[in-house]
C-alpha cells in the first residue's frame, strides 16, 4: 500500500538530484520521453552507439531500454548497455513494445530479459501476456487485452524473471510476483497519445534511480503518470493538446495536486 | 465526384475497425504521423527492421512507405515490406519525399515504384513532376511548383505506374490517369508544419485500408486532411499551435464538421 | 556591438530567400528543429545517407551538424557533408552535444572540427569547456557549468579553430576569439525543453546562410532565439506549452517584437 508522503518524498528527490536517465528508446517517443523527463525534473540522455553505450550507461542513474523501433545494431547496444548497468547495479527498466506482434520482437525480449535482468518490465496487457507465454497475439503496438487479464501473467513473469512487472491500462498493476499495487488514476484518452507508454517507462526509470525499493518506485511513477494524465485530460480537446498539457502538468505537479487527485 | 455520405462512411469505418497501419517513414514525421493516425482512429505501427518488416507488413491493413530520411538499410526494408504487401494485396502508399532533390532519391523512388507497385503515390508538385521525368529540380523537400503545374505529370505518372497519384498543394489533385478529383480545403500555413505531407500519406494509407476504391479512398483522406487543417488554422497563431490543433481537430472531426466546412 | 536594424535586415533576408538548411542532427530534436526553421522562414532538409549527403550539402545554403544521437555511420556522413560544404564555401555550424560526456563524443568532436573546420561551434558551457580541453566533465547533455565560466575557454577554442564560438546559457556569449558579443534575452525555462540548444544551432545555421559576417550572424540568431524564448515563456505553463509557444513566437517575430524585447 502506497503512502502519499513517500510518493511526495520521491518526487522531491527526483527534483533535488535530477538523476541522469540513459534511454535507448524508439524514434517515435524520443522527444516526448526526453521532455517528460525534463518536466518531472530528471536529466535525460539518449545514446545508442556501440562506441559509447557502455560508458554512458556507466555514468547514468538508471537505464531505460525500449524496443519500439528496434533493429539489429540497436539491440546489440541495448544488450551492452543493459549488461553494463547490471554489472554496476544500475536499475534497468525494460519496455517490450510490441512483444508478440512479430516473432523477432518476442525473441529480442527474451534475450534482453535473460541477459540484462531488468529491475522493472513495463508494458501493456497484450505485451505482458505475450511475454509470459500466454497465447496472446499483439496487434501492432496497441493492447487488445484489458490490464486485468494480464494480472496473473504479470505475476508469473515477475516470478520467472525477478523483475517488478508493471501492466499499464485502465487500472495499472504493479507486482513483484506476490504483492500487487494498483493505480486507478489516468484516463483512456492517454492511449491515444503516441509514446505515452514509453514515457511511463522513462518515468519509472526515473523513480528507480532514487528509490531502491523498485515495487514502490514503479508504483510512485505510475501514480505520477496517472495523476498528471488525468489532470491534463480535463483541459484537452484531443490527443494533440493532451500531449502538451501532460508535459505542463508533469512540470507543475506537486503535493497538493497529488493529494487532490490521487485515487487510493 | 465525391459524395459526403461516402466520406462520412469511410471515416466511421476507420473508427470502427481501427486498422493497423504499418509505417516505414522518416524520423522527422514519425511522432506526428503516429499521433495523426491515433487521432483519426487508426492503429499505427512503426517498424523497419529487416528481421521483422515482412511479418509486420503481413499483419497490417496497409503499408505507408516514406523516404524522407532514407538510407540503404531502410530502403532494403521498404522494398521487402512493399513486396510482401504487394503479394498479399495489402495497399501500399508511397511518399517520394524530396524526389528530384538528389539523384539517389530519384533512383530509390523508381525502384520502389517498380518493385512495390504502390496503390497510391502522394507528393507535392515538385516531387510528382520529378517522378514523371519532367525537367524539375526539387529544392530540398519543399515544393517550388504549384500543384496545378503537376496535374498533367500526375496523370502521366498514374498511367505509367497504375497508381492513384495525389498532388498536394493549394488545390489537391487526385487522379487515376483519367478521372481527376480536386480538394480545395486546406490552408497554405499547413506547409509550414514539418511532416504535414507525410501525415497526409499516412491518412491516405488509413483510408485505403478500409476502402478498396483507392481513387475515392485517397480523395476522402485528402478531404479529411484539408478540412481538419483548415479548421485548425483558424485558431492557430503559428506552426507550433497548428501542429497541435490539427491533431485535436482530426481527433474530433465528424459529419457536422465535414458538412459545414467541405468545399465541393 | 549589434545594431537592431542589421538584426531586422537579416531576419527579413531569411524570409525573402528562405535558404535551404541541410541538417544532420539527432533523432530527439529533428522535428523541433525542422519546425523552428520553417517558423523563422527557412527551408529545412534532413538527410544523412552516405549515398546523397554530399549532393545535398552541395545544394544547401548552410549545413548544421549535431552529434546528439551519433553513431559510426552518421559520423561518416557528417564528415563527408562537412568536407563538401568546406570545399564549396558553404558555412558549417557544429553542435557538439554531450562533448566530454563520453570519450567517443570528445573524439568525434575533434575529428569534425579538424576535418570540416566549422564556421560556428555552438554548445552549452560544459560542452565548450570540454572542447577547449579544460578539465570539465559533462553530465549527459545538460550543462553543469555557467556560461560565464566558459567564456575564456570559448575564446581559446575560437582562436584554436578559427570558428566563431557560441556559448548558450543564462547569458549567451558569441566570440571570434577577440571580440565578444553577449545576448541576455532568454529564460532558464528554455533549458527544460528538449532540443532547444539544437534548435539554436539550426537558427544559427540559417543566419550564416544569409550573412557572411558569422560573428554578427550568430549573434543575430541567438537574439532571435532569446527574444522568442523570452516572449514565449510568458504565456507558457510548462515545457510542453513552451515548445509550442516558442514556435508560434518565432513564426510571428518582427521588428516591433524585437525592439520591444531586446536587451542590449
């Protein structure tokens, strides 16, 4: 069970420390993710070259790996960065975009999980179900399953991998395989903004950088996402303004906004 | 001649079916294109790896190929995806960004057209003129010709290739080589938003996914673009807000907005 | 010392001539940079393929090289384009993103400076200090030094390389090694928008395309950035709206706005 004071403490820590978050992410979400990290108070860096990725991961406070627009060279970089982070006890957050949509994606996901042993895996229901070997078929990168249907697969995946598993959806579930936290904040319109899930993974990466209790850190991050998204939706006319209002809300979110909007 | 009820029918079909649109597009326009597809009701996926591109094209409802920031590996992926789509009778929309600006672009365009036989080719006047071998010189990726000047080249290109050809401009022309549809909606300020043409191609891809009459589908798509752009421009102070308002308008566009704004 | 009439003259020249600016830049900032160039009146093209980069650089009015998300193939393209531009006396603006953060970045910076001899180098304080061999450590891509601390390193770098050196910060410094121009317009919130520095480099590239006095051109560009950013910040609630308002302000900036807001 999440305590608001811990959530606020972590948010304040992010802003005080401005942790460097190393992202190897997709082309679609790079700009949004970087802006969301700047909005929440972190310092983003995007770097994927084989010539520097280990060095960059070594100076970061956490690493976010997202396979949205993967290709062979990038996967190599992800594995090098992930193993470097693992060796140096830097948390790795893994976003298995489109797992199950193609066999290549599923294979790469398995390899990243095995070799980099992520601290947190965050995906939508279809992706988490695909990863836990249920018979799901992912339609592209959007989920065709409800997050509830993915709760047991998420637990199984957490138990298999040792990672905290986050399922995003109308309700978000965050589990270590036994305990389950739920986040009910948010709005379905968020799924109509491209890269919103990728942004969630980047924010999870940020909170793991300042809180070694990754179940709590990931839950805090999802609350921040959900609360900011819910507030932003109120004044948004479509996915264009939501993308912008979300950043503005994240930029300004504080204890008051959290207390007034959190749904526990 | 376009009938409003058919346009509305297609828009509703997009929203009901949420077709999966596979995009191999450029870095600049990826985020905008994805958001525009989500706004109109489609489900975008961006994937370009040689390891998955055929599989992804095989599960998509249409494929959009855009060479804006092309390079050798991406061109290979475009050709594989395009040929897969062709074999499986999945419509291919081709956006020949910057055709004529460099000899490499012109060569790649010819190869894609020959090997993937796109259902629709959409470009600005300079690009369409360049493709139809007129003596045009494209200045970078912005058109230096009026769309009217490209009408005859567009017809010639349609006849040569069997594709529907769309010329974007102050007036859009859509032709199968004989019939010509015109779309007068829109606003010149749209050309000041980067990737607006690329977005148009993605929307054309969406409508070809639900309407096998590609002349009609492409015309419907260009009306949706033009109407949404025209409405969005009214409340925009510059290209920043236009980019956002365009998405919001596309998100909300409905029969009423179409009937009130269409210029037939 | 900058004269307002010269600044206005250059802005008007940009809008009259709409120079083609060839950008080899990073994935994060591509969309913003392209929109900023369109907003100010230039014509952007993004192209990085080894198969066309020399030809594209050859038809451009200036070349902007930015290593934000560098990798080996892109560096090759940067060097080819840069050397082509050098041979053809086309100004090259170099943005050494993250110089000093990894040894690879520092090495690549040195190579680009040596082989392409940029007309202007624009970076934040940490990057400029890193390039001038001071003992700085860059934290990712955000500066940890004040721009003032980089003034002497900037002069040294200008003297070593022959380039105009621009240090962005609370006060911007622009120097040819002897003369120093300062720009006090701007707002610290601009640093919270990803790619704002990259956009500054693109705007510098634009002004070098129409004014062969690169010290003046770069200073004009930084004034336009600072004034537009300062005006935009006034109506922005966070980094989301600032990104958009900045583009809108740049789109509309004119002599009146300059005269009312410039701080000389």
